[in-house]
């Protein structure tokens, strides 16, 4: 299942985080990071998925 989340994170980083943790602090932080730049949002999304 983590592979699917990582693929979604590559396409849309907040979607991968949402599938992992739901709507919470990490989700909103990832939206902000993705709006500031795609790469920070992508790194954060993969970190959240790998951490859990």
C-alpha cells in the first residue's frame, strides 16, 4: 500500500499525505509546502509516508 501512496505523492503530494494520515496537521503543512514549491511538498509527503 505504501507504494501506491508514494506514487500518489509524486503526482499530488497532499493526496499521498491525506491517504496516510487523513486531515490533520501534516496534511495542512503539506498543502502549504506544496504551494510554496513542489519539491518541499514532495519531500515532506515521502517523509510522512516512510515514517508511519
